[in-house]
C-alpha cells in the first residue's frame, strides 16, 4: 500500500536538478570522472520537451486544429516519447554506474539513487 504524506514537499524542477547534481558529484568523487552519458541524456530531456512543444504548436496551427484536437496530438505523441526518454535516462545512469564498477550488472538504480559505498 502506498503512503502519501500531504506535508512532504513536492518535487520541483529545481529539486530534481539538485538531486541529479548531488549524484553526479558523488559519482565524480568515487571515479574521478563525470557520468557523461547520464548528463547528456538529462540535458537532452529539456531539448526534447521544448522541441516537442514547439513542433506540436506548429502542427496545430498549420492544420488549423481545435484545442481538443491539439491536446489529443500532444497526448498521443509526446507522452510516449517522454516516457521512453525517462527509461533511456535510467538505462544511461545504470550504464555509467556499471561501466565504472560502482554497481553490479544485476543492480538497477533510479536516477535519484546512488549505490551505498
């Protein structure tokens, strides 16, 4: 059963960035190199989102769609792309951890997690 605490602070974009930076710094301290693949996929996330929104607006204007039709386009195209991209980010983070020997091949870590030393 899931537990929801209404007083727990909601994650925002800035807390998400801070969590990633903290993990990347821990990775650098442990390996003396940055997790380049993980950083690249994280940065590409923002380009993907902004590009998708711009492309969606352009498509909606070009084809003279109503708001409801435009929303369906966003839901049908952007949601699967964003979901797949979050999976790609997890794969990249785990690849960086495994490549430097911080994690074993059987362990799977979330982007906001770092293996215990």
